């Protein structure tokens, strides 16, 4: 089925891959993007977008721009968002305006321009801490960490008796535990999607993305994905900066797999009304990931800096239970992690990217957001 599809935020890292995937499937693509400098650098940001995609430059909060972008559109993929846990904790108005109000503007416009389906990008951040199992074998949905302090011996959550909890894969049914403004924003986007679609005869789907990586990510945005931040540091001969002790565990999923998930979620009948985790189903420590990337970039001599402090809003462990997406969408990540790192390293090697990580750390510490 060929459609005319609008991708909000479609000139960004994930959006460009989604556009490519949908174009390969014979669709016509329009992109609405404000091309902000933090994400796209000092250029206009459009040069990396597929030439077959139509670009409408505009803000998702601009009612007129959104209405123009929706003209003649059959379905929408909603990616437009400010991204980053740390920055959301002090640029609260900016994040809430773009993410929550922007989503409200989109769905209000859809009342007059209804489409077949909207697929909205959510985030694993809505879970807060992932799912855990206690020493008695009981699942714990609302794990909490001890009060954070410098170089503490116990970073992991414990139960009421002080016994350590064991992290397990996090399924969609786990209760949200919103630990940052960004997480709150993404949950609002989810709920807005499901609340506003059904009454107007639109199908709604939400995808909770885990840690997406791949070539083309904004290397100079210190609030983007951790692999891009590490790559920027290594490219500039600097140590990757790892908060806590580096043993926190995450699920890294390649952007090509994510693009395929969006394209499938847009068309599969059984996806309508659903919310799905999109991850690889494998978890790795942040310390190991930093070492693997340094090896892929030929920078083994640069050892990471273990900060021994935590950022407010960060969580310890969260990785993906992929069962529902596999059963309902037939989704399984196929990109080998080491091959994906090699591809990323090859792309990074020909980039020039100012390193702004020290600036990010200083901003967070000045606001008391590093414990």
C-alpha cells in the first residue's frame, strides 16, 4: 500500500532513516522539521535528507505550518521532539512546549485533516528504572535507588531489607516511573496519541524506543544518545565521560532496525491501538560499550573517565523485553552490534564535530543536577 506520509522531525537522525525506508517501500514522503542548530549544527540540516522527500521547514507548534504539512497526507509518523534527560531538567519550558504542546497542536490539526494512522515515537525513559526481581523471586516494578552520593559503593536499587535487586528485561506492562521532564513529556505524547486518535477515526500506535545508535547522529549535541557522545569525545582525542561506575546496563538498537519498525507499525493491522518496545533484546554495560567503540575507532589507548557521580533523572538499568513486538509486529532486530559499531566508526572518522561534553557537565553541575 503506497501512501503520502508526513514525518514530523523527519530531518533528524531517526527521521532520515525512516524516510529512506518508507521511500524504498514506494511511499511519497513529506518532512516537517524546524532544523534547530543543536541537532543539525550550523548548516541548514537538509543536505542529509533524501532528495526524494519534500521538506517543509516549520515548527510543530506552529498551527499554520502543521496544517500546511498535513495537506494531502494519508498517515503520520510523529518524531518531532526535544531529546535529552539531563537538559530537560533545566530547560523545562522548552521541552514541555516542543514535546507536549507540539503534540497537542498536531492532533488538534488532525481533527480537521484526519489520516488513517499516526505512529508516535515514545521512549524507554518512561519506565524510569526497569523491571527487577527481588531475592524472593518477586518482580519489582517501582525499584528505587539509595540516596546518591559521590563514589558510592552501591549504585544499584535494593529492596526494603537492603538486599540487591536483579535487573530483568522490561515489558510494556511495567508501570511508568517518570524520573525526568523528558520522560514525562514522552508519556504525555503517548497518552495524547491514544486519547486523540480513536474518537476521530484515526488509528494510533506508539513505539517505545530504547538506545538508538548509528551513523548520522548529532555528534556535537551532548544530550543525544550515549554512543554519539562517546564517538564525539574519541574523535576529538578526549576520554568518554561515564557517570556512576559504568556498570549501568542498556539495550542498544541500530537505527536501521528502528526505521523498519516504524514502517511496519504504520501498515500492520494488528498494530493499531498498541504500544510496543523497540530494542535489540540484548543488554550491555555502558563501560563495555565505551571500550567497544574505542576499539572500533582505533582509539584503544583512550580510556574512559569514570566520573563516580550520577546525573539527576538517570536510571541504573533498563533493557528491552522484545516479546510483544515480536509476537504482534514480527519485529526482531537484525543488525549485529559489532558490525553496527564498525559502520558508526567508519562514518565518524570523516566527520568534524566540536566536543561540547565538558560544557554539558558544567551546566548540569552548576544547577545541582549531578549528585
